[in-house]
C-alpha cells in the first residue's frame, strides 16, 4: 500500500516526546513489511539544525509554490531526505516565518499561539505537493491534532476535492489531552465550508476543536494501547471528547506502540560506556558506575538507584514522585531524574537536590546521551503517570534490564506485567494503582525489598529483557486498520 504519514514531529529531526519516535519508527516498520511509505513534517528550526550539525542539507524537491490562508499568501519550499539508515522518504514543508522557531510548538513573536495557522499551512502545502508530485497515497495517516485538517479535507463527499476520492484516512491519537482548541472566530483558517462548523463537526463545547474534527472525519481511529483506547471513551479519560469517542467506538482500536530496537539496544548503544546483554550483564554494572559518577552518588553504592526521564508536565506525575522522594531517600533509595518542562517542577527538583545531594540528582533539559545512560545504569525506572496513552520509556527500561515501577494506567498496564509475589516466572515490573505519594512510595519500597533478593530481582530483569517490544506485530495490526479504512470508504 501507498501510505503517507503526516506528523508535527519526527525523530531524529525534531522531537519533544514519544510522538516523534513513533512517527519515525512506525513508517520504518511498515516499509520493512513491503509498503510504499513516506513521512511529511514541517521544516522546524530543530530539523535545520540537525542537518547543519552533520554538514548536510536535504534536497530541494519542487520549486517553491504559494499556499493561501484567509487571503494571505505563503511561499513554501519542499525539501526531501530519508529517515537515517533507511530509504523511507521524509518531505519537509519549509516556511521559515512559521517554522523557524526556537521549539516545535513556539508562539509567534507577539507571544500568541498560532499553531492552528502553522499546522493548517503544513497540511495544505503537503496535499498540494502530493498533487504536484502525482503521488496520491491510498492511506493518509495523521498523528494527533496538528495535521487534523487532512482527514477533514477528504471527509465529506458533498464538497471534498475529488483528489481525496481514492484516499482513506487514519488518525492516531497519541494523547487526547492535546486537542488544538481555538476560538470559533478562527474557523476561517481551515478553509472548510461553513456546514462543518454549524453541523458541530469541528465545534466542541463552544470552541473550535481540531482533534474533534479529525475524530469525526477520519475513516479509522487508532490510539497507542488497548487500555487507553477504552480509557478515552470514559468521562475520566476522554478529556471532554469521550462522548464523541463513544460514538465512533466502532472505528476505534488500540495498538500498543513498539520501540526502535536498533536505537535502543544495550548490545551496541552508541551512548553507553559499556555494552551488555541478557546473557552477560557485566556491562550494565559499568553503566551503573558511570551513572553514579555523573549523578554524584558513591560509585559502589549498593542502594537501589531509581531513574526517571520525561516531560515535566502534570500527565507524568513527577510531582507525586517529588512528594514521595524525601521519605524514599531516608529509606535508602537513590533517585536520578532527567526532564524539562514546568518551572515549578524544575524548582522542586532543585530543592530536593539541595536537601539530599547524595540521594537525589536532577538534570534539567533534553539530553539523549543521559537518557540512555539512565536507562542502562539505573536499577529501577519509575513512571507515576496520571495517565499514559502508551509510554515508551518503560519499554526501553525493560530492554535495558532496568525494572519499571509504574502506575497501572493506559499503556503502562499493557506493557508491564506487575509482580504479585507469585508470578516471578513472567513478571517484568511493579504496578501501583493510586496516583498518590503514599502508593508510589509503598510500591518503590516493595521493589527495593525485592532488589535485595538478588535472584528474584534478576528473574524480573531477565523477563523484561526477553520481552519483545519490536514494531513487527504492531505494524501488522496497522495493516489491518488500513484495509478496514479503505473498506469503510468503499475503496478496493
Ligand atoms: P511522551 O510522548 O508522553 O513524552 P513517551 O514515553 O512516549 O512519553 O516518550 C518520551 C520520549 O521522549 C522517549 O523517547 C524519552 O526518552 C524522550 N524524552 C523525554 N524527555 C526527555 C529528556 N529530557 N531528555 C531526553 N529524552 C527525553
Ligand atoms: C504521547 C503519549 C505517550 C505515547 C506517545 C507515543 O506523547 O503521552 O504515552 O507513548 O505519545 O505514542
């Protein structure tokens, strides 16, 4: 099949989280199964920097052309490269005034959020470029709210551009918490006929809601784990869109993400000081010693070292970890956190570090090397997420022989098998239910107890390292979704 993915971020060119990872790894896996796949993304400043750092530049694909939004003409360029190490084409939509910004989701120079405008321009330019290139995908696969205009452009036969007659659309929700909500006065930016607003298609709770529009328009909807697919149809998990999701439940399915097993492989990870495998864990001890050195802990410290890496946002529950931290440190647990995000949480990290420099180490910022070192060098990996659509870092942890201690929610329930005391043959980690400092501390202390029973701990380590989180199985599940998307649209 010919499949085009549209995403606001794609690793390694520009990424803030798991969306970027998946928007690269899934296309790679689909290409490996024989599909004709390409990926489209804006040419963010981060992407330009990525190429400059390597003294390279993507090829020019087409001469610049104009895209009009509300009468304003934007000249866009098209650049092409491939996903590193593959032949999967990545087409960048270049328009410096909107995409050359310090971060992927930056406001404009007046501090206003103009993402609606930016990502609608991205979609319009991508579709126009596909037409000019004579490349019509059979599946247009969009990720999250940013390219939501794409399924909407092809949805309603009464007004759609006939180019879309042969294009089925699939929307993957990576996080229902981000919906692209704007004032109704911005509707014109979409360039859609008025009936899509008045018919309640892109309108939700008195505002313009891009994710809602895509949910109504897409031929099939997926999300990134089976449990999350159910959670988002409930009032607790749907972030206001649960009603729409219940209505579309027949088109909704949950497919657990895989991980990039090449990028995340302790046997040859380029960021690690030593390598190791399930059969020979000696290198993990060296990585642990290096992590202790970097974190300022005693190198031979026998305490359990708990790592955490992620965006410092309420979703991830770091505040719960920070509240539990003083007690955990008193009980001999060492904690090392890498993250960036909300200043208040960054402040809590600094405070904890100042109080307990030998027990808590905070690294602020985004750092691939350090995230790999934490995954390899820590004994346990904690994720106190309030909700977690899938989560990738717990899967990296298991592959690196680091035992995850996670809240039982979304993809964390689906990927980690909690140790019950009776299932050492197959358990891969620890679960706790309540998003409270008390429940988190209790489970981490339970893990610490097992940590000191070396044989038992090593069984959990080995079980996790044996688990298969590669994309193969999930890619096959997406193929079924693509076939169904064509079917529901009456296409061969
Ligand atoms: P989310 O997409 O919600 O942020 P995931 O677990 O799916 O959560 O993916 C997060 C990705 O971003 C992982 O690849 C993780 O290693 C990476 N990441 C997050 N924060 C950082 C950071 N501060 N430094 C390096 N990598 C990070
Ligand atoms: C989102 C979710 C995360 C998921 C990632 C990739 O950012 O928060 O749980 O793993 O997307 O699908």
